C-alpha cells in the first residue's frame, strides 16, 4: 500500500473514531437509569432535535430548501410539525414551495395519462394502465420521502453501532447495558442486527444480556396484563392494582417502540 493510501485510510479511521465519540455521550446518557427503552429515549431526543432543526433558521438556507422542496415530509412527521407552534410561518413557507415542486412534477403528466375513451373508430387499449401505475409509483415515492426519517434512521444506526462497540470495550457501559430494564422489540431487532457484525465471542455475551432483559420484560408484562384483566372480575375489585394499571400501555410501548400518546391517552381517560 502506498504512503498516500495509508494516510487516506488513517484519515478515514480518525473521522470514524471522532464520529463514534459524538454518539458515545448521548448513548451513555440514555443508559443512565432510564425506566424506558434507552433507544426509544435516543430516538425521541433525536427526532425532537430534527423537528426543531427543520423549523429553525435552516429552513431559509438554500441547500435545506432544495431538499424539502423535493421531499416534503412523511405523514407522521408532517403531523408532528403541524402540532409544533414554534414557527408556523416557516412551516407555511416550506409547504408552499413543496406544493409547487410536487405540482410541477406530477400534474401535467397525470392529465396527459388520462386514457381516451374507447369508441367505434378507436378501439380499446391497455397501454394507459402502465402510465397510470407509473405516476402512482412516483406519487407514492415522493409522499414517502422525509429528510427527518432519513437523518433519524442514520442516527439510530450509529447509536446501535456505538452501543455494541461500547459493550465490548467499556466495562462501565457493559454493566449499564446488562442492568437495563428492557429494550422495546423494534430496537431489540436493531441491536440483534448489529450483534451479527460482532465476533462470535462478543456476540455471545452481548446477545445473552439482551435476551435476558427481553425475557424478563416479557414475563413481567404477561403477568401484569393478566392481572389487569382479572381486576375486572368483581371478586377482585377491592384488590390493589399494583403495576397493572398501565400494563396495556407499557405492553404497547414494548411491542411497538415508544409511542408516548399511549400513556397520554390513558391519562386523559382517567382525568
């Protein structure tokens, strides 16, 4: 390998180490005694940061507007941006230019794709079907685009990579990971995929710790949900609820990742 190639490789390695350090701090914070899935905590924090970013000064930057003009936001993040009251004007500006870009891209082609009616002189044709499906595919692709999703997915992949690395190389973090109450199932899946990149011995320890906390969470929730259902028997009406009162909501969060409206809806019904 040439000297230039070695230097280039070292620069890549330095950037990678620096990137990992950037992600280590929030990962450590997420595992400091949180009662929720640490990755749900990381996702929620990152998502809020990106929501604020796209409604902040960045929306007037040409590079950012070029992206949002093309992509807009997915339905989920569009709804979350709509609920934000930080910058309604900024959201309006983004929606205006995105609508114009979408209209210019789709409308003329959609009008042209409308098939002519079959008549006596002009018989039936199926060519229009592929044209309509092509435009439908273009619409679906654009509706699904979202810079927040893209950044969030990228951040979560880095968090998973750093979590596995820290587990294998940092004794203090390994203890935190082992003592974590649970990881939700979607983020357990993410960590299992990351574990597949480890050596066999590293993966053995990492997955054993992950599986142990998952098994405990399953058993606790199964018991709490069962007790929740038994409380509806009049014979158990005087018994204390214990941990079962929000067992349904906690189960949803475990099965489906963090959806804070689960517990918020429960609070509204009880208030």
